[in-house]
C-alpha cells in the first residue's frame, strides 16, 4: 500500500498534505506542468488536502476533505488557474 493509501485508510488527512509534498522530483518536473505552481499553494486551504504532480506529468492530482467543500475547492482551483 502506498503512503497516500495508508494515510487515507487511517483517516490521517492532517498528514496527507505533508506526504504529498515532493521536494526531490517535483521542482525539476514542474516546468512540464506550468500550472502546478498555482495549484500547490492551495494545499491545506478550501478543503483541499493536497496537490502534487502525477507521475512524470503533465497531470496533477489533488485530494479534498469532504463533499460539502467541493464547490469551495472547485472555485479555488478555477480561480488559481485563471489567475
């Protein structure tokens, strides 16, 4: 099981944001996903638990806290991408 899977299974959303930080590979691969720098700061805000570059890119992945905060998270993501 991946570290993300374990944290989700254990309901450790408090640690998921930290676990999703990739300080080794992500900074070097961010150039292939230029919008990533707009999304990463959203982690921990608006019900967004974390954000990361998915695999080698250019896709991103994020996690949200609960259904009630989906509209808030969606608006925050749209705002960041439109900025």
